[in-house]
């Protein structure tokens, strides 16, 4: 499968996965961020995200943003990436800054870059369907260089723990303008949103680097200027201590709430057919995903002795056994 010469894939791998810690904590009490775990003993969620990234961008243009405190896990996992393509944040200051730092680093190398943002901690059952949409969005982003394209997955049911994108009337090429966002609505509101054609916001974004950066200029222009100067000095061997100092002074800022919302006129959404997507954000969502796989005839796989990564399916089964309950979803270990 051919990649896009101007495409840069940015895998977002700095999250903590705190809502899933009951399944991602080792016997020694160490909480492993879920992107470094496996759903059923196979590749980690990060590995799966990197596969998607490599299907769109050339190998030298696949990047990942990580958290310095997770070095134990990401250093071996990302050893195959090109030098300079692993961007480590000194500390967590929210998704807005977690995207801005690598975006500026990519732009310093390629001002005309087309950037694909991919979360590293999601599971997709039907990768072919998602990949078709990723490639379509990449092609469309080149045709609409001033717009930021969001992928919205067709919901399978109302979910009060997810975000929604409500499209306006469909425009050309299957793209719709964005009418509004809604984060974690009540059940009755989520059901009403589905009736109106709302899509799950899966945090997959495709746009030119310039279009993405333009979203930041409205409210975060000062931070953009400071971080851009540090990135420029970093390319000449400096800036490390400055970056740490800047991060210490930054507030935590959410990308969806602070960067996307209120700028709907610059956004477009591309619907993605149902593809078995899940953010695996909670034990219940892990259970729902395992049930879907089980019903599709995919048996539970267990990790081998030489595979130290956490197996979420096995952890969930163990948790149920410990509590003296069943999975109650037609799924057995």
C-alpha cells in the first residue's frame, strides 16, 4: 500500500489511562499506561497504532509523542522510529500542548507537512474500514488545505462516556461542516444525538500542519511563540532546560475543549462506518470489546511466558474471578 509523500503520522502516546488502572496494574503495584498493554496477548495498542501510522506516512515521517515518566515502556517500544521522531514531553500539560510540541517539531522539518493525529490507546476490530477512511481523509485534506478534518465513527449505541460530533448538512466529497461538539452527555441526550446523526469523536485528525497550527493562534498564540523558539534552539542542540521550564509554567489544556470548540467553521468531519472502534477507556468497555470479538469467533489469546506485556482480557477475567462474579457477557476464559 502506497504512502503519501507529504504525510506525517503523529501517534499520541503520552496518556496515563487512569480509568483503566484496575486492569493495568502489575502485581507489584505499578500502573502501566494502557497503550503499552495488549488487548488479548498480541501486539500492544501502541503497536497497532504504529501500524496505522505506517500505512499512511513514509517510515521516516512516523512520529510519536510520549511522556518522559513513561520512558521505561516507550523506549524499547519505539526503538524502530527514526532519530528525532520520538518527542518526549517533560510532563503532562494536557492534549493541546501534547499535540503542539510535536506539531512545531514536524513543521521545523517540513513546513508543508500534512499531519495525521492517531491515538495510541484505541482498539479497532475492522482495521480495513478505518484504514479506508484514513486514506480518504488524507486525500481530502490535501484538497482542503485550510480545513481541519476530523474522523467521526458511526455509533453502535449511545454511550455517556464518549464525545460526539454533530455534523451539519453533508457537503461535497462526503465531508460535513461541524455543527457542535458534545462531551459525555447524559443517556437521553446521547440517544437524541444519535437520532440527529451524531458521530463518536475518536480524536483522529487529518490536516495540513499550517491549518492545525492556525487553530492554536486564537487563544494560545503566546505559548506557540515561546514553544516555537525553544524548538528552534533545540534543533541546534539547546532548549532542553527551557522546554522543561516552559512546561512547568503551562496550565493543563484540553485540545478538544480549548482548541477545536468555537472554531467549528474551520472544521470538517468525515463519517467512518462502524468498525468495532473502542477507546478501551473503562473495564466495562474492555468487556464490551471482548464480547464483540467473541461473538465474531475470535477466541481469547493469552500471553506467552516471554511476553511480559499486560493482557487486558486475562486481567479482566482474573478480576471477575477474584470478585466471585462472571463476565456475564457470554465470554469465558
